[in-house]
């Protein structure tokens, strides 16, 4: 299955984090690439060489740039 990647920003609910390029936990990010797949969001943060995955209940807000 091919993912439909989009550009935008994400904000997570309290208690959930992503890892930024400096290996720090963050709960919001801009300039991301994301793909929604079932009940999950695949997230690629700038400078991070791997894709991170969060479940839909962890997401407070996703904004699509296009």
C-alpha cells in the first residue's frame, strides 16, 4: 500500500510525544510530512531519519498545508 504523504503540522494531546532531531520529546511540530493510515498517523519530522507512528487518540490537531 502506498501512503498519501501530506505536509503540515501536528499537535498531540498531553502525555503523548514525538522525538525531534535532537532526540528530545516534543508534543507539537511544524513542517512535517504525515500520512493517515487506518487509525494511525505516520509522521516524518525534519532531520529525523525514521518515520514515527501515533494512534489517532493521541492527536489533538493536524493542519494540512495544501
